C-alpha cells in the first residue's frame, strides 16, 4: 500500500464530513424515542450481559443518574416523543433517578416506559413498594407508564422468578392502568417464560415470529417478545453452551455462513433498527453521550449536557455511515466491513455487525468511502466528497458491495 493512499484513508472522515450538508439529507428533524441508561453499574450482573455485577465505578458510569431533570428537559427541547428508561445497568439500582424522571415526564407530558428486571439487589425493595413509589412519582401523567420485565435463563439464574410473579400480581392490583410486557431471549433451551406462566397459572401462546401472548387468570393479556441474542463481549456461544442453551438452528446456519465463531459479531439477529428516513431513535449512554440508535461512529459522539439536539443533528446527519444504516440497517454496515476485510483491512477484533463498537480507524474510513459510493442515489454528497471517496476506494482496491453482487 502506498503512503499517499494510507494517508488519504486515515484522514477521509475528517476531510469530507464538514463538506456534507446535514440539512439536505432526507432525515426527520426530531428524534422519536430516547433509550436512556441511568447507569452502567448493575447489582444483578447476568452472565451474558456486558454490564457485569459492578456496584462501583467512575462517576461517568452513572452520570445520567445524576441529571434526571436535565435529561427530560433536553428531550422536550429536542421534541422527542417518548423516553425509555433502560440499561445496561439495572434502572432500579437508581431509584431516585427513576422516580424524579417519572415525575418530570408527568409534568412535561412526555410518555415514558421502564425496562427492568423488576428487582435490585442493591436496594431491598418489594415489588409492591417499588410499584407504589413509581406510581406516586408518575401521578397525574397524561399517559400511563409502560413496564417491560426481562425474563430469561440468565436473569432466572441470578435472581429467580418469584419477584416477577409478585411484580405482575402487584401491578395488576396497584397499577392496573399500566401497560405490561415481557422480554425473553430467542435461544433454544430457555423455558423461563413458560415456567413463569405456569407459576402464574397463565396460558401462553407463542408465534413463529418471536412474539406471543400470556393470558393471566384475570383475562389480561401480556405481550411476550423473544429478542435476538447479542454476540458481543460477554455474550458468546460459549456462555450459551455452558448453560445448555443454543442459537436457533436458522441463526446457527447464518452464523456459519458468515464464517464466524460467534465472538464479537454484534447484532446479526436483531430486529430492524428504528433508524429510517421517517424515524430516528436515540440511545443515551450512562456517561451522557447521545447516539443515534446503534448507528453512531465513535468520532461523532456528543453529550446531552454539552450540546443541544440541533447541534448534534448538524454533526450526526452528515455521516454517510448513518445514511447507510437508514437504507440497509446493520446488515448494510456488515457488507461494508466485509468489503474492507476483503481488501486486507482490519482484523479479527473488528465486529462484523457493529458500528458503535468499531474502533479501527482504517476500517472506519474505508467503509465511509464505500458508503458514499453506495448511498449517492438517496443522499446528497458534493463532488469533492465523491472524488475523495473514489481516491480511497482506488488506493485500497475496495470493491463496493453493489458492484460485487
């Protein structure tokens, strides 16, 4: 590889992003939903999760937890339509944040949801007391709170099912107006939700599409969703096998066809991201950085405490990699990463289905050049950007996926 080609590759993003007009791109001006992590710490620490059982950490590990009012007000200013309080990190480990955020959401008429395991090992609170506190905090809200409980083999291994049984029963009794759903993991050998239904005396109907309904004795129906397993960090085929679990056969075949052993792959089996030309969802990490959901390169991340959404949008919407995900979702990024690998760039540490965890600067700039080639028809790039991308593609012998098909 010639030095001038390497230099062009490494500097591509810095050179072209300022030339791309964010206002010219066919993207919505306001975000729809923000998934906010109050903390990266977790008292539960499931074996498959990147957030281990860490009860202490640097202040950045729970910065969002210190700013509930600022977060809600930022979302209101951004004209977001919904807040989801979730993790990594168990939200109930930060009860003061959750209650204050619910209170502020009620005041500002912002719909809110809570994704939780339904238990904190840091704060010994019964489901009834937790529900009562949340209901009091959210009193007067225009829309009811929605709660999604995590129920899977890993949570069951750590904390059992009894607290989920009690949460469902107590929510029916104390907050019947709330919406309730369950989240499982789509792996063979995990019967956690089936065992939960038996404990509740409920019936369960599963569809072939990864969802179903649990009908409680009262007649209330609870949505159940089985999400794709995330193959990153602690989430591996080995951790599944050690517990007698496995990916569904179709997903195993897909992984084999990718010539991957299941390490550091990312989210090849997830549902489509809610990142399209009609809807943009955000992910606000515990350190305060705001990502467009799973679609943000590491060199374009800003904190909500430092920047308005309009300022972020003017930077984020310039990125051809975001444009690629809008059209083709994460498989579109995987195609570009595979093309970079085919040209000899990157190594086994480069995730196949991930952008926000991609750190290799050569691969990042190479796939940006390819994205310019691939998305020119739907997005607006000036000639200087297209010329710079062509130089990088030629210098490294990159083959755009469309040309390879």
